C-alpha cells in the first residue's frame, strides 16, 4: 500500500475517468471472511477518481488487495440506474496523509457496463 499526500482541494466532483460513476453514490463490499457487509460513499478525489475511504483499523482493509476483481453492489443516486452488482477491480490502495488522515483511499474501476433501467 502506497502513501500519498493529496492536494488540499479534495472535492467530491463529477467522475471524469469513469462515465458510470455519476450514476452511483455508494458501494457495498461483501467479502468472504468478513462477517458484515460494508457500505461506503463513492468519492471523486482529484488524485484518485472513483474511490472509497476505509479507516485504517477497519476489519475489511486486510481483505482488500490491489488488482483483485470483486462483485460489488453499487447503489444508484437516481432513477435511471437501479442497484447493480458489477465486477470491479481494486486499482490501488493508498494511505492518505492529507485531509483524510487515518484512512486509506481504495481506488475502484468498474469492469462491466450496467444496463440502465428500462422505462415503461
């Protein structure tokens, strides 16, 4: 796991690197070996587009590995997209030394395209 000092202007902006990102506001991790499912807000931080913040003492952190592809449940921020389970790769895990000290930034990359909910 790397350590970075992100810029001071860490804002939750629109997701530019992944066009699906604006459609989702949170993601749920259900990992074998971890008793509970964990739900995290999705962030777009300038140095790490589409990531979640995980506390350094979280029980889920030791079970997350860079390069792993997981089935994660994404929750929609609107009505165009429903909740979707999508194959998602962990791009990198980085200890934050800036605004979010005591947390790791876990960068995610969706590996498949969800189908928008059809309107009847």
